[in-house]
C-alpha cells in the first residue's frame, strides 16, 4: 500500500460551528467527505466552554453517514489543551490545528493526544492532524511542520488569516498561489495531502467564481478543500474528482502500458503521446481515486 492510498479522501470538508444546532442537524446529509466541527473562529469567546461540552454529541451526529469527523481547535495553548481534552474520542478522526508555527508545536500537541488516546482506550494514532498555515512564521517553517509527525495527514494555507497577515485588503486568488504551492511542495515531500484553493472560503454567493477557484486548484495538483456552505460541497466533490474523460483516458493508458510491459518494453506510444512510468503512475492514481470515490 502506498502512502497516497493510506491518506484520507477529503475532496470536501464542511465546517460546522459546534454551537449551531441548525447546521449540525443536517451536516451528515450534505455529502461532504469530512465534517470539521469548529471550536475556533465560528464560536464566540463567551461560548467556547459550552462548545467543548458539545463535541462528543456533535461528532456522533455529523459522522453518522460515514464522513470523517475533525475538530478545529483554538491556537492559544491553554485553550488548545482544553479543546483536545474535549475532542479526542472514538467518534473524532482528527484535529485541525490552526496557526501552526513550528514542528515543536506539532510535537507538543501530539504528546497530549497520545496520552488522551491511551487514557480513553483508543488505538495509538487513532487521531490524525490536519495543519493550517496562517502566519509568517508558520509559512517559513512549513517544511519542518509538514514532516513533524506521522499523525499529519493534510496541510493547507488558511487563506483568510494568511491574507490578513500579509496586509492584503481582501483575499485575492492570484496573490495566494505562490504561497499555496510552497506549502504544496512541503506536503508532497512529507507524503501528505495538499488542501486548498486560491480565493476565499467565504465565497458562497458567486458559485461560478468559486467553481473557477476549485478548477484552478485541481489543475495545480491540490487534493481537496474546505467550505462553510452546503452549496459549496458538490462543487468541491466534482472539482476534485476525475472526469469521465480523464477516467477513460487513464484506462486506455494503463491498458497500453501494461501490454508494453508484457512485451518487455518500458515505454509505448498511445494516441500520439509517449507513455512511460510517470504518465502511467498518474493514470493509476486517477483510477485509484475513481475507485475510492465509488467506495465512499
């Protein structure tokens, strides 16, 4: 089994505030690959303590249709530790760590999670991490951060916070691509998912523009993205899935390449293109993604 096959299928990750009964009640019906229970930005400071008490019941509710359940914790250390105490459990698959700034930050949280898993009878490594790069320090340390733990499964730029840190008056798609690709390179080196798309997660009123952002991200090789509105889920699921044309082409490539290998040839011409190992591997990845989506 390759590293990629062991990674989650997270084309779409839908945020729901831990305190919003209305959003939670229907979250499992939205078709998202993952549900992110938010204890951070979407929860008012006065509601943080109550939000923690809700995590177990919310996790059971939003995960009932098979979506992976993640919890986004807060950044200040005292709040982060309290959030982890409330979140690590059988119904929570992972923790979303915002404003991550160093590998030591990851290791510190990993130690706490390991202790909680042991105390609660969970298998070691039950709880994975997905990381958000939102500060200058985090960006400059991204390579070490991405490879800091075997729990790491995904990493992304938190576009809104990152744009604010840079002093941008608004989140501009084109201006974020360079930073996103640097984070993507760190993800590939570490063997984890590279999530995200250029543009604002808050863009749910102009779905055509949102769809264009997703198409750009997939063309750049990203694996999926987060959303805050149910209308965005289907766009993410479609945008980060192989098309029927791509699947048919991949099937043809693999058939031609496998036949060439059987003849003792290392490369073969197919529809005017030379097919060798990288192209065949890309086609196999397309078909593996097709099968994983069908399995879900």
